[in-house]
């Protein structure tokens, strides 16, 4: 994700910036049980990788919520309900 951020619109810029923010997590994921390895990854290590990228002023959840907000994704208590509604609409 090393490309320039002169993206077409603000929504895509927010997505591209978020993708760059979480890029350092890719090797952690790959070495964890979720990826190809068996290494345990703790919250502190994730926070340390993100802090290197965005600094102490923003956490990963806030960054994710900012991207969703910029994409105008509605806030819901249960994200599975939103998916359920999309599926039900598609089946009609």
C-alpha cells in the first residue's frame, strides 16, 4: 500500500489511509493462528504497531469507525443485523 493518496474522493481517501494504518498488522496476522503460524499476538503488540503509524492520538477502533462514517455506513448495535437485512433484501 505504498501508492499516493491523491484519491478520487474523500471516501476512498479515508479507506486508503485506513489501509495504510493497518498495514503493519499484516505480518502479525500472518504469523498468528489466524494466518499461517502459531504465534500469539497480544493487544499490546497490536497497539504498539498502530501507534507507530498513527501516534497516540487515535486508536484502531476510532480509525475504523471514522472510515465507516466517511463511507456513510449506518451505525448499528449488531453488525450482523445489517448483513441480515442486505441478504433479505437481495432475496426479495
